[in-house]
C-alpha cells in the first residue's frame, strides 16, 4: 500500500505541469542566456545593415530591404535603438542613432497608418529622447505627432486610420478600438515634452468616445465607423484590433495618474473576466463574444491575445494571470511554436503563421517581475530557444509561415528588435537594469518614464 502511494505521488509530481518548469536559474545561466540573446540581436541588426540599410525593414530570406510606403521612415533603426541601449550594445546604438538623426524627415507628401507610426516611431523617438536627453529625438517625435493630429478631425473625434503627413488628408473611417485608443501614452508624453495640452486632450477624447459606446455589458466591438460612431462589427475579443486599447487605459493610469482611464480599464476588465475568460484543462483563454449578448461567437485565441496575462499581472491579479499564462504556454508548446490564431476548444490551428511576435514572452516578463517565480524564466527560455533555432537565417530572423512545418516567410518585423528580443533579455536580467516602478512600456516595448504631474 505504502509503495503504491509513493508511486502515485511520484507520478502526480511528474505529471504536474509545473514540474518541467521548476528549474531555478543560477546567475551564470542567466548571464549565458543574456549573451545569446544579445548575439541574436547583433545578428539581426547586421543583416539589416548589410542588406537593408536605410529601408524600413529587412527581408531575411531574399536578403533585401523593404519599405512600408514610398519613402522609408527607418522603422527598424527607430524601433531598435532603445533595445541596443538597454542591452549595452553601444556600437549598434550609435549606428541606429546615426541612421535616425541623419535620415529621418516627416515632411513628406505620403499617407501613413496612424497607429503603426505612432507606436513604433513616436514611441521609439520618445524613449530615445528620455534615454539620451538629445532634444532632436524629442523634436522629431513632436513633429510627427503634429502631422498625425489631422487624423482626429472626424465628427466623433475618433481618428481615421490613415493621414497624409504633409497635407493632412485622411482616409478610412472604419477603424477599431486599438487603433483609436493607442495614442494615449505617446500623446500624453508629447504633452509633457512640448507643454501643448492638445496632444493628450485629443488622444483622450478619442479613447473615451470608444468607452462611451460600450454595451450594457461593458463590452465593445471590433470595428467602428468614426464618422457615425456606429459599430460595424460587434465581436469583442482581447487580440487584434482591441488589445492595446485595453492596455493603454490601464497604463495611462500608471503613467499619468489618469483616474478616468483607470475607471474605464476596471469597467472593461471586469466584463472581460465575466464574459470571456474561459477555463480549460490547458489553462485559461479568452473567447470571443457578441458585445450585446455576451454569447460566444468563436473560441479563437492567438499570439496577440497572449499579452493580456502580463497586463492582468501588472494590474495586480497574479493568480488569474498565471492561469492565462499557462494557456499561453500551452499554445506555444502544442504546435511547435505558437500559431497566430487557434481554436482553444479543439486545439486546431486557424492561422498558422508566427511573425516573430513578442506577447507571450512579454507576459512571462510581467509574471516573473510580479511573482518572482522562475517557471516564467523556464517558459521564456523555451520560447527564445525555439525562436533562435527555427527562425534564424543567414541574414537575420524570419517569420514562420506555418508553425506545423517551420516554413519561413520573407519578413523580419521591426518589433522583433523593439519587443521580442528586449522582453526575452529582460527575463534574464537583474531587476535593477529596469524597474517597473519608474515607468511603463508602450505597446511596442518603448519604455516611458512616469510623469510626476497627473494628466487628464
Ligand atoms: C506590435 O506592433 C505591438 O505590440 C502591437 O500592439 C501589436 N502587434 C505588434 C507585435 O505583435
């Protein structure tokens, strides 16, 4: 009997999901991992410099450069600069700085997507300004911010998706909460830097116009017409098109002490927990629901949703965050590398790509910081090793076209340098290197220092 009990106990320990994640990392192991991640970062940058210098991004399979629009906005150097500074890669930081300060000019008769240039360029320039004190970075950020303001000229104050940098002409009123609400942090910082309150007022009004249109269940939809204020798609989810709207409400409180944003964040978060959080044997996932009825539309979850575990931890609920992260890790390990979207009830893949996204590692970082539990280092270790093993090419790192066969596609998004490698490195770095008491990361992992005076 005693032997049977011991065998059962041993089996239970071995099968417990945390067993393989119970490793404690020594200082030496962490140092080695940081070194490997720094080397990966250097490899990606060398590829960019050799094959795509001056372009927005590297095409790592064809070894060429790619621009988003007709003229390069130097997405990769701007996005990567603060990662190089954080990782102590001084030579690379100097090179990225030279690209940016000698090549960046926003006076272009060219249409850009407000959301993307805001999080990557204004975000990158603000953190560069705060890190170096070089006013030129701040001036570039403010110049781009002013050129984005005409996008908010809709009858509701919510922005159009595209704006011409020189003429202010706008296009595409069918916008989504993430692209509408994800200016709060950058525009708040621009208000602090320039003293012009218009930036934060504009971004805040836009975010609050989304909040005002929440359903009786405190949920929102996926697409809204910024001219009429009417929802065009009523599906609520935590991933694409909604993710950073929720993130910025919470972080505008942390960064600027904006109590209205805190209230909005709490309202949505409560509803998300009530109607969307779904427990399974593999961990917790957020399902998609109709904003009016709260009824499930599709049990789809993916790489972008994974950030919400970190946000939940950051906002203080580490127990729920741990269950969501268990689901995130399942998503990673069940399919070799996480797919863009899968059905968490049937464990089947909906969209099979992995474009080098950071969110799963990002959540490991926040859970590690908030709980101190080394299982999140083990998770991060597994993920970054898979990334290095399966996505490395001769000239950089490539997105995975299909996680089932590890086939690659010809793209290395700038967020790989801005976010993925930064969060990976931070997981193994001493807390003293960057304290979450001092500020918050924008949604592209650019660190903004906390403001002493509240904004509203
Ligand atoms: C990044 O540009 C940002 O993190 C954004 O909020 C979501 N998508 C990518 C990374 O996956």
